[in-house]
């Protein structure tokens, strides 16, 4: 395995890469969620309204 310092540098490098990508990923997932969540929830909301 790594030494402590090498592991820290490895993590720092990957966190930096991830944080730069993560904004795009977050946007992508937010878009997906905002698109698919209403579609998946609508039938249930419809049923809930029928039986409420």
C-alpha cells in the first residue's frame, strides 16, 4: 500500500479532479432527477389523490 504522504497526495489529486467534474455531474443528475422524478411520481400522486 501507499505511505501516508503518498496516499494523501493521491487523494488530493483525485479530489481536485473530482471536484472539477462533479459540478457537471451534479448538473447532469439534477437534470435527470428533475426529468424522471415527476414521471415516476405522477402515477403514485394520481393514485393518492384518487384514494385520499
